[in-house]
């Protein structure tokens, strides 16, 4: 059999038949695809799994590899033809009948027209995927790097997402060590675990490269993936990560299908929202200039620092800043003099002044509206987007994320160290709270398809329930077992209102300091510190849990780490730091990872269960934080809702009952109580 490092380029039916026979004999099937955009669409759509064209597929087992082109447009490279520069001097020379000089031609590679020989004969996608279908639908382990992309890209040729089991080397590497000491791209993972040097860059635009160059690149990618998996698999066993890896692989086909399906968007309301935001943004800008008494660049940090923190005699508001910039923190640690230029004017930094200073309110309102406009409206609709590049504003053409009225969000399983999903194109994880005006407006853009309904399910107080389950605090356990409201119960014991009770318990989970608590509940920092001390005394089991979590993490050698309920690890080397603030930050991260990371594990378990339990006619289409959104045919709402509820609430290892609030609605934003 041909060795793994000697890939075969498959271009005939006979070669294809032989390749499939050799691949079937392997213990696993590693694969990787190279794609082109659908003709007539923006070049960036090559990354859209539901509409791109798979033009190369490379496959490998532990001892054999091959590459299969399916319509690569080029043969061998001939030359690059550079256009003439535009200049008055050249125009005059040409008018006099003179020939262009060498210096008259552009040297920019992006402007060159590349010339290739005619492409060799290749197999069609139908021929290739008909032959490969038994491999993809069979029980062989499917191995890939960022496997969700490759699974989604081939799914449209196979009538569905390829069958499991799966092994994603990107996710595996992240689970082994989620720290940012190295990247999780194939180049980094292959080098770290298999010692393979991967050449990058060709895959970004394969239509600009010669046939043999792409063949070599595609083969190297799959060989690197196969070798990385063979090196990584034993580490998963060594570090007891098979349970959490299994969970992530169970999640993989669900998020792949969610992206392929997409969610329907009300485009009429979207256009109305754009018009409303543009008016509101201009009004907010006018309010800022009126309160400041002058016009200025709203992106200027220095100007906002002067206006907000500067002396009144100098035209400032003389607000007392509380949050240093990263550079300001460094200066403080080094004992250098701190000025107003060292204090942040970010949204978090200005939050403490909200509702107390009109200029702050106006600046934050403008920032909120501009973010909604740039994050949701413009990307959804596409077109010309203004971006600041190298200090200059430039108009850049962007493809619409909306495709035939649907958004296909890409869910990222390695987006957060705690295990929570992130999402991109678009990012739905930072959609505003549904109880805010614009949060509800944006969520209400997402609607049920015609003839169907949305089933929106949201975990109730998932993180406090995690704290109760892990700490075994008697008050929390009893409150949850009796179906009571934990925030009210804590508030009563602490002799504060429900809002303050909620802030106190969540401050423990997130490591929020007294300054933030004071702002949220409307008291002084000293009063907030006293409340925290009293809370730790009256709910001592929670404080003990924090201590045990930190000590257990610090006992791990050679690098401290904390584990979630499924065994997900987060390494925290700063627990051993000699710098006090780094240690304190790592302690907060340790407890936050236990609570938020375990909640993320539960959410992923619920997602897998829901996808398996709902009727075949229904489909999970979104997961945002602690929430699932499912589409179901009308007439099946009750059945689907009960399946989702059972999927979310029937997870047995918790010491307190899990509760999911489930609503049937036509618009996502209306599915919140």
C-alpha cells in the first residue's frame, strides 16, 4: 500500500475505485476540503458551507493518502501580467506613440492577471461523492481539523451530515490545553503534536494557484491532520479527557446542522430597524455635541478623557475615574505618575457614571446604538461598510450574511476557555438582553418559517444552581428543592431586596468586586464590602467551595488547573505567580470556570439530548448562552416543547432540580418572560 507521505492524485474512475478500497481498510478516515465560492457570489462565500463548492477533497488513513480534484480551474503557472499604472506622465508618453517603460507597470501582486495552462481532466463531484458516500455514512471514525466546516461542506453532496463517530484535532488540542500559549490552527497543532510543518496560504484562494501546488497543499493538510490525531489520541486517554471530548464530538453534528439550516430573518423589520437606528444615532451624536459644547471625533479616546475626567476650569466634567487602561495599570505597578490619559473610557469604565452624568449617558447611548448598527444591521444586509484602516476611513464591500432570508451562524466550540460557545458571522452571543428595547427588537428579527413555530427554552438560574449543587449550601438546596426563588431567599437572609440578593450570588460566580456591586445595587463601596463579608459568613459553604476549588487546582503539577463536571480542564499557571494581582485574577478564574464551565457542559449535554429527543420534523436552530431555540411544524408545538423541557431538565447528576422556561412563539424576542 502507498505510504501516508506519498499521496496519490485521483483523476480517473479507476483511480477513485482503488482509492476507496484502500481508504476502507483504514482504522479512521481523515479528510479536508478546499473550496471555491459559487459563481456570481462574493469571494468570501467560499467559507459558507451551505453554498460553497468543494473543489478538492483530500483523504487519509494511518497509512494511505490521496487528493481528488473536482474542477480546479488551472493547470501549470505560465506568467503574471501586471497592468499599467495610471499617471499623467504615462498618458502623455502613450499619446506621443512611445512604449511603456518597465517602471510604468504595477508591481502589486494583487493587481496581476495570472496565466495558467489548461487544467487537466478531473472527476465530477457527483462521481466522487457517489463513490465516497459509503465511507462517510459508515462507522469509520471521521477525523478532521475544524471538522464542522468540512462536515458541513460535504453534507450538501451526501444528503446530510456524515455519520459519526468523529475526532476533531482542533477541539482535542483545545481540551488538552486551552491556554493562549499557542494557536489552534492546523499549522500550530500539527507542529506541536506531530512535528509536521504545514504550508498555509494556498487554501485562501486556490483559484490563484497551479494544479500541482494545490494538490501538494491539500495533501499536506490531510496528512498533518492524520498524524496530529495519532499523536493526540493517547494524550486524551492520559489526561482523562475522553468524557469531555466525547461530549464535544456529540455536539459537533448538531452545530454543523444548525449552521447549514440557518434561521429565518424578517427582512422588512430589519430594514425598518436600520432606518430607526440611523436616525437615533444622529440624534445621540447631536446630544453629545450639545452637552460637550463642541463637535469632536467620537472615536477619540483622548478627547473623551479630557471632556469627562478633565478639570471643569479646562472644560471637563471632573468625574473621578475608577478604571485604569492596561497601560495605566502597568504605570501604577511601576510607581509612575498616573494622569487622566491612563484611565479608560470604555463602556465598562463609564458604567459607574451612567444615570449620574448626562454627557456619559449620551456617549454610552451613541456607542450602544452604533454597535447595534455595525454588529447586526450592516453585516446582515451587506454592501459598503465604512471601516477605519491605518487611521483612515475606507469603504469596504462586504457580502450580506443574509442568504435568501436566512442567517447561518457559525458556532465555535473553542470560543471560550470555560467551554461556552462563541459564534460568528454573525455573533449572536452578545445580542442585547431581551428585556431591553433594542434587545427585543433584534431578537424579534428572528422568526419561525412559514407554517412553523419557535420553541424557545431558557435555563432558569443555571449558575446559582451550579453553586448550590457543588457547595451543598443548605439554604440554597432547600430553596431549590421547594421551588422557591433563590434571589429572594438570599435577599431575605441578607436583609436586602431581591435585586441585591441576585447581585451578591452572581458576584461570587463571576468574581465581581465591591466597586461593581456597589454600582449595581446603589450603595457605597464600603457597604458593598461589608455585604460581601456578611454573605461569606452566612453562606459559608460557598466560601469553602471556593477555597477547595483553588487549593485543588494549585495542587496539580506541574501546572495548576481546574476541572468542570465533565473533566474539562482550564490551566491557570498564574496561581503560582509571585505577582499578587495575577494570583487573585487566577483565583477568580478558577471558581468561575468550575461554575460557568460546568454550566456550559450541562448546556451542551442538553443540546445533544434535545436534538435526539425532539420529533424528526423539528430542529434545533440556535443556542445562545443558556438558551435553545427550536423550529417545529404547527400542530407539534406541545410535543416538541415537552421534549425540549425533558432534554434540559432531565440531566440527573445535579443535586438540585434544573428548570427550563419553555415558550412557544413566532418571534425569538417574544419567547422570554
